[in-house]
C-alpha cells in the first residue's frame, strides 16, 4: 500500500506540491507569530534583568523604561538636580547612575553615564579600560567602533539631521563585553561631558544656574538648538566627578542599584510621587507583555482563520480529485481490494501531504522568526532568542490531529463508492 501511495503522489506531484505549500504557508504564519512573540518577551526580559530600579520624572512608566533600558529615542521630562543629589547620597543605594541622551554617532546613541554603570552593564571590558576623563568614551560590544577612534557627537540621531558638535571629540578607550542588550550598540561617555556640552553641569555653573534657573528644567535633547548655546567649559582632560553632590543639572532618568531587595521596594515607594516616578523594569514589562499577548491572540486567530480557509479549500480540491479518480478507485475495488484498504490509501495520500506541509510550515515559521530577530538585533543590539519549547509539541500534535480528521472526508467518499458505479462513471 505504501508503494502505491508514493507512486500515486509522484504521478500527481504538481498538485501535491501545491497542497504542501498552501499548508506550509498557513502553518508558518501561526508558528512565526508564536515564536517571535516569545523571543521578544525573553529578549526584553533578559535585557531588563541588569537594571533593578529606574527613577525618572512623573510621566509614562513604559516610556521611561523604553528610553532608559532599551535606549529608544524619546524626549523625557527632567528630574530636578535635587533628586540626583538625594539619590546619590541615599544610604540604601549601592550606586545611582544618571543618564543623559540626545547625541549620536553614525546612528549609534551616545549616552552620558558613570563608571558604575559601565562596570555593571556586562562582565567587564573586552579590551581597553573605562573612561577616566571628560573626553573619553567606552563603546558597546556591537557598536563596531575600534579603540582610539575620535568621536564627534551629533545632536539627535543622524536621520533627524542634527548638527554636529565641534566643542568636543571623545576618544574611545574601552569596549564592553556583550551584554545582549540595547546598550551593546551604544557609546558611553561621562555624563558630566554631556551636561557641559549642553551648557549644564556641576557647581562651576551654579552661579549661571541661579541667574537662569530654566536650565534645570531644560532637556539636554533640546538644549543648544538656538544659537548652539553650549555655555559650559569643555575640557577633554578634565577628571571625572561622580559624587554629584553639587550638581545643578536635571536628568531624564537614574538607573539605581539598591543594596538589598528590601531597599529596592523602599526606594520605589519613596520616589513614587511628588514629581518623580520609580519603577521596576520587569514589572513594567509584565504589563507590556499582557498587551503583546492580546496582540498575539489576534494574530494567532488570524493565522487560525487562514488555516481554516486552507482546510476548506483542501477539502474542496480533494473531493474533486476523488471524483476524478473514480475509475481508478472502481478498478481497485473490481480487483478485489477491500473497502478499508481503499479508504486507507486515499486517507494516507492526503495525510502525508498535510503532514509534510505542517512540517515545512514549522521550519518556515522558525526561519522567519530567526530573520526578524536578526534584523531587530542588528539595529537594537538586543538578542531575541528564537527556540521551540515543549508546548510547541502540543501545537504540532493538534495540527496533525486536525490533518488526520481532514483526510477522512475524501477517504469516506471513496469508501462509499461501489465498483460498478465508479467504472460506469
């Protein structure tokens, strides 16, 4: 019987190939959605694991996490300098790293931060050292910028047409090991350099700040647009001052490492309200996953609808095919082939085609998810792990069971045909 089925499939291979492709494409859509959504959740969760607590000005929790943890460009309101000073001196804080956005280099974000965050981002440096002066920089593992490169920052991203700063050129002195986060694509510089570059900064600007208090409310992404107001002194050899006890500059966000888990919850409670917002990135992502889960449900439903349409089309095609093979079926019956063997032959042919399509669909869905994840990694630096799990075996079994049931319709039609009626047709 197996030889007969295989010979028959070879004889009708163009139609068989069309059936396999239809099933494969319908299956790949559903499998790709499931794999990609799971990869996005796992990748973003791993990226957020390195950041315990994020503190920012009152606003959107999701935007605060997307901007500070995933470096998605978006203007954030500034926290007052008082919050920076208070958090930096808080005994419950192991370290607090203010971050400043707004500049870029060849499409890579330049982020002002501290050596504490540089040391915490990955398992150390792959080469070189951390920055020790205002004009030095450390690049992420996937930034593709060699040591010794002199970087002239541009305001905003390159596609936004921002002007180039001429006040300072950073020298790359170190490269981080991979962290599998968006920070792998970033250029890290001292936050004091970002402040100075945009006319903000430490105590040396205090007098000017008192005369122009709006500086504390000015976003570094917006500062300097009019007449390039870079009032601070830029000194590439200036040593770092990461105490922030006298800073007068506001920041869009602070990445905080609490000393204990209990301290983390206390700090979160203490800085929620009165103009500030403290969030656990993992907690925000959980709510975001719920939204993504709803979207995945819709997409899976669309994929299931496509599969049902394909199933209906296949039933229609196979019923017509059985009708066209009436003489062949009648000849088999006239030669003494039992009804159940005829049923098994017709069912086996369709089930083999559907099973091949399902298998090809899983492979196509996997390759599609890999391609999308690779594209996301190429521009974000965040690794999205695409992999099957035990739960996917259940999906494969469900589709195989559906294929087995689907194959019964034409098989039963062939089963009920009498040899005489088939030969007369």
